[in-house]
């Protein structure tokens, strides 16, 4: 082998050989609704929720209105029942991974942080990669350390 042409050499990924970052599935069904992202945005009003859902493609946006929770997805509005899920405010994708791992939690960001949603999703995927979790179902079973 010619040792002078380093462009022809690449390392074999060996840390987590069963998973590649681009193969991580973050889609999920909640209450029969197929979602491409498990991280929600929480809006203060129905108008803002609709606007955000139109501007941020495939992002699930929630809001409270008239004693109900409403889900907006790509501009479409539908009533949304939490059915045992808990809303958990997150500050990054790592916290989203933790919230998902610890039970029936829906991680969300406030509308002011919606612009960071792509970054949070990428952070979630990295956390899933590092725990060798190829899906959210696998993430929910990933080993964790709990601090006492």
C-alpha cells in the first residue's frame, strides 16, 4: 500500500458498529398521529401555533385553547389528548433524549426556541447514536445512570 496518499485511507467505524447516524429513526406515532419529530413546540396562542406549524415544516406545535390541547402540523389543526403523556420543557436535544428515555414524556420547546429545533433534533440523534439506539423505541430501553 502506498502510504503517501492519505485520501485513500479511512478509519473503520468501530465504536458502535451496529448504527450509523443517518440511519437513526426519530419518527413516532402519538395518539394515532404520525410525527417526523418527537420534539414539540408549545405556542401561546392558536394563531401563533398555526403560523409556526406553517413556517417549520413537519414540526408538531401544541397550544392550549378553550380548555383543550390542540396540535398543529403543517397548518392543520386537530384536537390532541395527552392520554397519559407528560409535557417536559427541554433546553437541548440531550434533555429531549432523557425525557423520552424516562417514560411517556413529550419533550417541547417554547415558541421563542422554535428556531433551534433543527439543532435540538440533531443533538437528539447524536445522543441516540451514542446509546446505540436506532429508534425511539430502542432509546426508551437504553441503559442510564441515575445520580443519587
